[in-house]
């Protein structure tokens, strides 16, 4: 299983009334996310909060992910992976 630490830029909204100066001073928000790497492709990384698997009664072991966040790679500032062994099941990679 791969655990990831990601720092990435997210959009930010200004609530209420704002003058032009305030609106022009608004910046992207640097966000820190840590979780289970579900998978990635050229455009995005998919990170889950939780993962589990169990015997499904038909001989399969489905992998279940909860609270999956899709992060655009163009916004990633820092990306670190840590390998963690998983006992009694698949690695969780997919």
C-alpha cells in the first residue's frame, strides 16, 4: 500500500461583498493532503481516507475506498510516497 503526502494549490472563494482590490489580492490556497494512493494517471492523483478488503463469499476480495479526493497534478507542489506493508490482503494499489 502506498501512503502519500501532497501539498497542492486549490481554488479559494471570497464570501460576501468585496471591492476590486480585495478580489485582486485573493490567492490560491496551499492545501496539505495525506492518505492512501488509490491510483494516478497523467492528469490526476486519487487519494482515499480509508481502505479495506474482505472475503466476499464468492471467493473475491473487493477493495473498498472511502472519501476519495481527486487532485489535479498541475496543481501539485510536493508529492511524497511511503510504502507500507499490508497483512492478509492485497496491497491496495489499483
